[in-house]
């Protein structure tokens, strides 16, 4: 079996629940525990910085002067950059504190170029 790429904290928790049998138990009983949604949220908020793709020039230039007001179009562009960088698709309807975390994660990558 090929090793999965760990995108973030959500993938780590999923691996643990699989290892101890919790995931299989819920699958056997047929209960949707919301694990997939939780995994994606945790991966987005706490990505694995070891598996980061380089910023392309367009993404780098956008992050130089990222707007402070998070309009729909700004969130759409930041989501594109997040997908390119971390391989994670963000929830555009997420709360403002979540978006602050997403922007902070992108800024960490941006600042690594300085």
C-alpha cells in the first residue's frame, strides 16, 4: 500500500482513529460521525508545513499586498493560493477567525522567502 501524504492535523487524527479501530467501528455501524468534514477543517487550520509547494510568482505578488478586507473575491483568490501551496481546499464560508488562521499560514510561507 502506498504511503499517504499527510496534509495536516486532520490526517494525523484520521490515521490514529484507523489504527485503534474507531473509524472501522463507525463504518461497520454505518454512522456518519462527520470525520471527513472535521479532517478537512483541521488540515486547513493546521497544515503540515513539511509538504508545502513553492509559491509561484503570481501568488507571491498577491500575498505581498493581500487585502485586509476579506471579500468573496479575496477569499476565492486566497483559496486558489492555499490549494496551490498546501493542496487543501478551504471553506469559503468559514468564520473570520478561521480565515485569519488561513492567511497567517500563507504569510508564514510568504515570509520564508525573505
